[in-house]
């Protein structure tokens, strides 16, 4: 009986403690989420595409919003931007809506490019190296029935041979009727980017460019395989894991944890930039879906 009594007393005590600590106090008026200073956001980089050569290299600068803001990111129109390969320097000029461009820079494989951004009294710098992507050995579509894991339809695939004894990293991009498409899925960190750690020097066959997006007859499908640096691979992995909603360097409000940029504020290191300045070699092909 004493044991039962002690047990009941213990339960009563626990209930009282839970009741006390479950009381809520409204502290929303004591929290100011709007106080965070805006950070510079870098979106874009240099791309080498021998199939559809780019006449313009461009990137975009904006600033972050307050965490709860629904407004679009503020554009940056007054930055000075230059990119160098150590010998030559190219100036990027603002064309509107935060886009800065240059028409004379032609990216070259194996070259490290360094961007310098002068903005708001501070200097930002970042570098990335242009790595080659192997050509497609085959480029085709396959029809698949709908399952509980994926929609039915025609899916874009390719075969490609990885160069031997070279550390390679890849990023797949998909376009439907000329528009970039991607699913809001954190699984993109495993599906759209990959390293050749387990297939160095081997041919990959039937690789899904994006196994979550299907096509219908008559639509145009364009697939790209990008050769990227390990640093950009790591950045995309964190981005896709945390947000799973964009295919670009950065979009929207900051994700739950800061993803480190390769662009460093050398004037005030604590005032870090957001986004990534990348270089990529692009292998591309297109196909019209037929039966």
C-alpha cells in the first residue's frame, strides 16, 4: 500500500511540474526579426557551352530579406564587378534588375577565375575553377508507367563515360520547352549532383537527368550535364538538402542554417555574403518527344 501511495504522490508531483512548465508566455513583442542587416547575395557564374555558346556571361546581385518577409529580394544596382584569370580582367556592367554582364569573356577549361565585387564600401572576392564535362555517348527518352514514387510519362536519360583518374563532380539540369524545371525535393541532393567516387573511368548508362519530371509527346526536352568543382558540389548538396526548392545558387529567404559562400568579404569578414560564384562546363542536347 505504501508503494502505491508513493507512486501516486510521484505522479501528482510530475503532473504539477509539467503544468507549471507548460504555461506559455507571449514574448513575440520582445523579438525583433527585422533587425538583421541585409547580406549581399551572389547568383550566377561563368558557363562554357560549346553546343549553345553563350554570347553573354552574367550574374545577379541582390540582398537578403528579413526572415518573415514576403517581398522579393532587393536588387543591387551600384556594385563594381570584375573577374580575372590572373592575366586578363573583365568588367561586368549592370544591365538592369540586378543583372551584371560581359560579352567578351570566353571561359577556358582548367582556368581559375576570381570575382571581385565592390559594394557598399566593402570588397568581396571568390574563386572557382572550370572543370570539363564529358560528352553524351547517347541521349534519349524512355517511357515509364506511373508509380507511387514517380509520375508516368517520358523521362530524359543519357549515357556518358567518366574520364579516368580525374576527380569529377557533376550537376544535371533539365529544361522543358526551353524553361528550366526542378522539383521541390531535398532528394535533389542525391539525384541531380554526383561525384565519380564510385564510377571513375567507367561508362554510366541510362542516367536520369531528373527522374521526377516527365514529358509528354510533342514537348521539347533539353538536358545538361555540368562539370563543376568540388566546392560548388558541396554548396549545392547543402542547398538542396536544406531547401529543396531551387536549382540556382540561392533564392528566397535564408535557409535554416547558413550555407557558406565561396565569396568572402575581405573588408569585414563577419559580414558574409550569400550564394556562390561558380564556373561550369556544360554538355547539352535536346530532343522532341515522340512515340
